[in-house]
C-alpha cells in the first residue's frame, strides 16, 4: 500500500488512540493474574501478538470486534507450556516479555517472529534468564530469534546491560515476582527509562511493588538495582488504558508543521515519557497548551517567527525521534539529537533510515553515531519508503503534509502496527491523503 500526500491545512479535534505500551503491559500482567478487565485497549498488530502469546500460555482472552474491553482469565502465575511456537510477529515487546514469562513454564518454549524481528538482539535478556536459573538461548547463537526457553526461573542475582532496550528489564520485572525465591537485578545504562516506569506502574496496580534500591537517572548514570521479592501473585481486576502520547505526537506535530489548529483529548499525565512532546514542541516554537485536568492538548500553529532548532538529549524518548527529525528539517537553525544509539535496534536502524528518507526530500540531515544533526530548510516532494517501520511511515507523512507537491510513501500500511486509524484520523482533520 502507498500513501499519496499533498501539502494540507488541518483543523479539528480527536481523541488520542490508546497507549500501545500500556496495553502490552496490562495484557501480559493480567494473563498471569486471575480475572481482569482491560478497558479501552489498543487493538493493533503488535497488541494482537501479545494477546496470542498469552493465549499460547493458557490465558483465556475474550474481545469482541469494536468492543472497548478485553476480558482475561489468567493463569494465576502458572503458565502452561505452549503446544506450538509463539509467534511475536513484528512486536519486540511481545517477544521480550514472553521470553521471560516462558521461563515460568515447566517445559520448553520456542519464540520467533517475522523477518524483521528475527534480526533484533536479545542477548542481555537471555544471559539474565540463565543467571537466574532458566536455560535460554538463540537457535542461531547470536541472540536473535528463534529463541528457546527451558526450565523455570529460580531467582538469585543478575547484572544486565540494558543499553539496547528497557524491554529486557521490564520482562524480568514481570516474571520474577512469581518465582519462589527473591531476585536482585542490576540494570546498567538503562535506555528508555520511562518505559520501565510504566511497567512498575502496572505492576503496582496488580498489587506488586518493586523497590529500586539505587536510582541515579537524574545524575546521568542510568544504573538501577531492583530487589524483587518472590512468592508474589498478581491481581489486576480492572485497568484502563490511557491515551498514547507517542501516537499523538504525530497529530500535535502535524498542527505545528502545517500552521493548523488541532486538539487531542484523553492525554492525561502518566508515566509515559513521550508526554515530553508537549515540552519539546513548546521549546521549538509551537503554540501549544496542555489542560492536564481535562486531558486536552491543543496546538495552534506556531508562535512568532516559526519553528526553531535546538539541542536535545532523547535517550528517554527514542520513539519521538522521527517526529522531532521532521520538525527539525523545516525549523530555523540547527537541531542536534543526541544519546539515541539504541534507535539502531528498533524495527529498523531508525537513525540510518530517517537520514536516508528525509534526504530524499532534500532535508539537510547528518547521521551521527548516537544521533542526528539537522539544518532546517525547505523540503521538496519525492518518493520515499517506510521500510516497514510504522514510526517512519507516520513521520514521513508529517513531512509530506508541509511540503509542496505530491509525496508518495511506499509500504505505508505498516502504520497500523501502532496506530491503526492513523490515515483515517489525518484525513478527518483535512489532510489531502490518498491511500491505495
């Protein structure tokens, strides 16, 4: 599928799509509890992969098409050994979470995914599972799927290199409370800290608090020690999924890029690190306001002379980088995005591909080892490609909406991985987009 996009003026109000990250966590934790209802979940390709993985391990899950609720009867901390391979499709979150959850089973579990997922690294997680008493390995010996997990976790101590993904530590935090013995897990150089905090938030709602005995994120150390008590159980009777700031970033940025007025609802304060998009848009010159008590974020184009470049460390908010790169591509001055080397281990090498694709639109962008340097300029229409990366597809759409002429985005359907209604929502705001 391709999207043909013309420069557009936008206006309107939308409700933020539900958070993909919270939906993953709620389903995974509820599947290990008793009976739970998850309200307003995001139903997308990635979260369907998590639902299917939970079913493979014995959870009973009901969701009617169009319903705002998922009903889950979990396994009470004792997942079944699956009868077939768990296919995580394109979802790294599903793969990492259920690799660790599979270490609660009596037998052996095999996990795999699509061609892209089978290139993504998991060695730090596998090492930690082995340190904690399970047997976990990549069939190719390089940390990439297919992955085999045999034998139950026993507890103990593990030191993890968490610089690639916070999903590794979240996976252990979900599994380790359910084993008999205590565990002490050290995560060194933890990337994307807010995603770990989201996991801790859902665990707390399920009745399990995990002390962090060392917390040096504010000093830049990014080292954490988690003292995880064993012998716990989960009770997540009800969880309401909040609106997604990651997905909403495209709507808010579109308003700034096209000098339009858009209001997005259901954006209340939460542990989501990507709520930083409000601060970043304000700093770059957007006319933006957030009525937190009402959950409404409104962008009314830009202030004064327009968008301006700036320097920003995006280690905690890597999913915002494609959006910020597009804003920077048309802003006055220079933008430097730093400390995001872990973006190379997402669905794609996002630093390389954001650079390659925006250059096709005449952006002045330079790829760095751990970030991007971008000089603002006027973009030109061209044919670009998402490379199957949902965030790149949506970011390129933003660029096209503020660029004269017709921009064609190949493989645009991948946006539905995290935001199934993206193109429909954009068109409802007045975007000139033809999808075919």
